[in-house]
C-alpha cells in the first residue's frame, strides 16, 4: 500500500470510529431529569401550570430516588459479598426491603405526577410508566419515562 492509501484508510477509520462512538453515546446516555420533564410535557400535552408542578415534583423527588437507588446498589454489593448463609439471608432480606421501599415511594411519586394531569392523560401516563417500574433493576434512578 502506498502511504497516501494508508493515510486515507486511517482517516476514514478514525471518522467511522468517532461517528460510532457518538451514536453509541446518544443511544445509551441518560436523558436526565430536564429532558424527562420536557418529554412528559410534550407527550402528555401539559399546560404551563401543570408543567411547573411536574417539574417541581420531579426535582423534589430526584434526591430521594437517588438515595433509594444508592441504598439498593449498596445492599446488592453486600449480598454479593456475603460469605456465610446467615449473612446471605440477612443481606437478601435487607435488599428486598429496600427494593420494596423504593418501589412504593416511586409509585407514589408517579401517581402524584399523574394527578397533576387531566384524568385521561394521568391514566395514560400511569399505564405507560407503571409496567416499567415493575421491571426496574435499580442500576440507575428511575425516571419519568
């Protein structure tokens, strides 16, 4: 191969790699709380007043959700690190308790968000989001979408 062909191949490879990285980042990145609220506003046609209420609810709940998620992840680590059967049983029970606490609190938050919407939109929101909560693995905080 000529040096110019090698250089062209290298440049094309770098461009393709950078494009692939950018696409992967966009597909796997957390939309963040602001984007979640924006989606909710558009998807459920919220008024300005409803949007502000939802934004306020979400901002108030986010640190609670983050704390629940961190506790669950810590309990998962404790379970994985448990050596004897008694430790494993205690760690598994603690993990189950934390998951239930997180689920109940998040469900209440989602219902509070739905209550801000019209009855029809609130019902549609809960029908959309509740199944996702049921399969949430606590790898990251649960969002609004």
